[in-house]
C-alpha cells in the first residue's frame, strides 16, 4: 500500500453508497401499494417541513408535511414499482434513507439534525420492515469499519513520518484482515435477506464484482426465480447478466426473437454456418457507419457458409425497419424492441453497441467485437478457401 492509499479506503467507507437509479421494464407490472411514515423529531419545531423524496441525484420531492408542536408527523406515499429507495428529509437538516416495497407502516424516531454543535452525528431509528432492520445492521457495520479506518489512518500517517515500515506493514495487514471480515459478514447476511430490497442494496453497493461475483449472481438468481417483478430487481438481474457476459470459448446461448415480419427466428436455426451476432440499433451512429462494410462482407461470403443475425436494441419498430431498408441489410434480423432492456443483450453482456460475437459452425464463440478490417480478415481466414 503506497502512502495515502489508506486515506482513499477511508473515503470509500465514508461514502453513502450509490443507489440503483436506472430501472428496467419488469415483465409484469407490480401492484401499487400505499405506505405510511409516522415519526417524532426530537429537535424539531412546529411548522417545519418534512419531505418525502425519491433518493435520486438530485432528489425528487413527492410530498411534504409539517411538524406538529410535539415534533410528530405523518406522511403517506404509493410505491408503484415493487420497491424503491426513498429519502425522508427533515427540514433540510437530516436525511434518512427508506427502503420501501409498499404496504409498510414505518415508525421513525430521529434527532432532526445531521450533526450537533459538538460535531456528533444525529441518530435515528426506523422500524416497520425487514428491509430497514437489515439496512440498520449494514450501516452499523459500515460505521464500525469507518471508525477502524480512521484510527489506522492516523497511525499510518505517524508511521510514515517516522519512516516506520514495520508499523506501516502491520497497519496494512490489520486493514486487509478487517476488510475480509467485513465482507464476509455481509455475505453471511445476504441469504437471510432473501428477496427483500435490502439484498439488492447490499449486493450492488457493498460487494465488488471482481471479488464477489458469485455472491452477487446468487442474489440475482434468487430474485429471478422467486421475486422478479419489481423494476429494481429487473435492473439488478440485467446488471449481473451484463457483468457475466459471454466469453470466447463459450457456447453462445440460444435465443428467439421476432423478425421484421413478426415471425420467431431462433439463433440455433443458423447452426452449421459461421454466424456473426451483430448487436446494433437504428439510432446508433457507429453501427450505421459500419453497416456498409458488413454488407460487402456478407455479400462476399453468404454463399460460402457465413450468416449474420442482427439483434436490434431499437424500441421503435418503424425506425428499425427503415434502417434495415435504407442500409440494405439483407440478413436475418430480430428484436424485442426493449432498448437496453433487451434480454438477449443482458445475457450476452452487451453494454455498448456496436458489439459482435462470431460463432463457429457448432455455435461456439470464437471471437468478439471484430469490426472493419479485423472482421474481414477473420472471415477470410475461415472461409476464404472454401
């Protein structure tokens, strides 16, 4: 660990974890459910505002109420998406995250300030749901880690001044051991959380895909099998699928999409040929610029065992069909017209287009993201002599 790296780690644990804000379209719209937030602000004044907001950046205010003389308040909302992250804003002095699935009666007790005159943070409790019970545990664990890191940073700075490499190594070891223990505790809690919204919060914000992908995928699979209807669940499932993606050497997952005529076309129907799966869209400038090169390549090799399956990420069928006609794309096409929420794009880990996967005659991926001269050279290598 270089000098200063410990300070970066401290910032990591002090940060409020980013919340999912890009929603996918659920397969089935969840039922709208009302929820109620009642509370008492210990240091509030009559008439002060309490806001219910979506926890986005910036927050979106949904409703507000005022504190009674005794500091109490009640505010209601309706959750339409099966689960969302909300913010309870106490007079712009204290902000409390609420994990809401709908139907809850939250009971909030809060100090009503971010920090007091002594610099001590305001405290609060939220009762009324499994989500908030586990969220409180996660925040308590996170704060404990913050306290440890702050202490080690001070010790590390002193050891650096004294050029005490032995002490610096000791601090590094302590931090690394604490990090492993911290993450292990989070992983232990995940099965207990089941398919509650807090499970997605923990997996998405407190685990590292490079280190903890198996646990992140387990959460996604649990939601997909047991509780896939919320928009946040769909977003998280798609996110994990994109992380996993498809690698060279994998057998390409089969899929079926509607072609421009509305007929089902399955990828495996092209088995026996070298197949280029081409992810594109009418609105994608680089895709459209590349299309003339692909047309020339297809015309040259289509009678030698080369096929293309164009998977469009369009959402406007008319625009999709117009682009096919204008660019003279005479190969196989399919789309579910779901934009970035395309299940096929998620399965293949497509985060940007154009994206391509070249399959051998048995349906195995032999190359990814070849375009232009690189794609032509590969196809020539495979079929030039046939």
